[in-house]
């Protein structure tokens, strides 16, 4: 029987992003500028951070729920090799099957909520969540959880293996939010409500509204140097809470990516309701597996490497994991990844990293992601990219309700404004205030206001006249 409790991420906040909401007040178009708030790091030593949270997540599981969840506790067969590829290495058919399997879970209502959301809710419940975050049990807990999710996918389409999103392939881009990952072919748009891609229009349950993101507004993706810092360490305790430096803390580095994606992903209790959660955690699991391989080369047995200093009581070796009858130390066993292999992109002169979505940086001998624009131009695809599509779909004659312009702080694109007003057949021949990324956060915020207000002022009359049509 499953029993669960939940970690509440009640933490200090820092406002850095900008949500721009044009509103019509008594026939006059005005604009509201709201600095949205993102959670930062929690104090891992503060027990009050890990008390049972929102009771909505703690609803009683039905017999059907428990039966299905228990059916996911299976290991890969001895002769069954599951290859987890980088997301962009999937063939078109593999990628479509992966997306289809997820949507089949989302649409299966034979259990509470639906099968996708019921499993995501396990990550929300506090008895599993307290063992899942803020300590050395983090990696083992999520390794088991990934296997449960992959087994759920394979119940729908048996050939599907969970891909991983190697965000270090996006990190070198001038603007990582322009990666092909945030396109119709992969995760859909990252700028507000998800209205493109395979998960468009998803509801996230519990009153949190439609699936939404705020990509690239805060924090940063993992880099090659982050991986280097992790892999040069020897023991699990050296890369885990409670005492490791942030630069070598794999959980903290993963936290940064959650916040970078934003929206649903920035809240620990609902993060798993966005499929980004699973492809990100598959990558974190791959990094841990690489770390364990390095341990073996050094003569260290990773199945016996649980730190003596583990911080909170929920991360004690024999504390309940909150997944079935497992205890925390079970997470470092080899059984969960037996017959599972991770496939890396490989850079060569001839195969373009074995993917039309990746390109080789031959100077560094590594693969990088293509941007969505770069991919479309290369293959002469005549469609809007994710951002343009989002703007086109969100615009209307009555205004631009809750349109989120992503990342004014580090991802400004002048074309946004051209596209924004082109739908009204308004000519723009006047130069406007220039933006520089090399400014502090407050100045960048003010400049975002200035640019947007400038355009709004220029086009007040056309907008009002359209509203009267």
C-alpha cells in the first residue's frame, strides 16, 4: 500500500522576470507590468520546510489507484535492453510514440485524476516527497520514480524508453530558450501557457490552470563545467545535500533548471505535471550513472556508498522512501537501472551528431542544439517558430490578454514587437528604444517597460479602433 507525505517549497523569493498584461480600462488600452516571483533555494536544515503541505495532494487513493501503481513496480527483463537516448536522437517515429504514450496516460481516466496526473501526484504527496528532496536520497528516489514512469509508458506502447534532455547542449546557445527543444516537435512553447506541441492545452489539476512555463527568466541550465565538477568527486556525499558546495551539488544544479523552465516546473509540488520534469530527471539520472561508473573505476562500490552525514531524518538510510515498502538506501541499488543504457550524442565530421536537430561544434568536439529557426531554415520548413506561433495564437481583436514575453532579462528579440503588431496590419517605421543585455536587473526591467510602453503608445488608436469592429 502506498503512503505518502509532501515537501512544501516555502522559500525566499527573488523577482527578476517580467509578466506584461495589456488591459482595457474604460475603453483605454493600458498595460500592467508584474515582476513574477520564482522560488530560490530552501534551507535544507530547516525541518519546518518539510511539513505536510496542501491537503489537495493528499486525497485518499482508491483501490484502482493502488492496483495500478503497484503494477508499475517491475524491473526490466533480463534480456530486455532499454536504451534511453538524448531527446533529439530519437527517430521521428520514436519521438511520436513517446509523445503518444504520454498523452495516452493523460487520457486514461480508469484511475483517480488520470494515469499521468496520478503518478505525478505521487511526487506531490509529502511522505514520498520528504525523502525525495533536500538530501542524499534525492537521486535514488527519482531513479525509482523514473522507472515507474517508464513502466507506465510501456504499458501503453511497449517499445517506448524514456529519453533524456541534455540541457548542456542548449546552454552554449546565445539564447537557450530558442532551442529546438521548445518547438512543436518536442516540448512545445516555453513562453506562457503551452499552446503548441504534443502537450498543448493540458490542464495541471488542483486549480493550477493550464500547463505553463516561463523559460529563461531566472537561473541557468547545467553546463559542461558543472558536469566536470560533479564527475571529479568520489562519493555520493560529495555531490549531495546537506554540506556540499552549490557548484558540486547535483540536486542544487537540477533545482536551477527547474526554476529556469519556470511556470509549473518552478513549484516542487506540481513540477511533475509538466513532461519536462521526466526528461530533465532522466538526464540527472544519466549524470549520476556516469558518476557511478567513475566510482567503479576508482575502486568504489556505489551500492555501498551512502553518506554517514545525511542531514534530515527523512534521508536516514533505513527511513521509508515513500514508494511502496522501499527504504531510502534501496535507491542506490543497481537493480533499478539493470538493462538500462544511456546513449550519448557523438560528434563527427559526417553525421551531424546523428541528429538533424543537433550540430557539431568541431572546435570543442561536442554537440550543440540547433535553434528552432536554424532547423526550419535548414529544412525549408514554412511555419512560425514556437514564440511567433504563441504570439499569433494568443493575439486577438480585443487585446493581448496575459501575453508573456519571455526573458526580457536575457532573451530579448526585437521581432517580437514587429510580429505583435503585424497582426493588426500596422506599419512600424519608427525606431524605438534600444535594449542592452549588459545591464543590471533593475535597469533591464525598466528598459522592458520602456520598450513595450513605447509600442503601446504608438498604436493605441489602431488597437482601440479594432476593438470597436
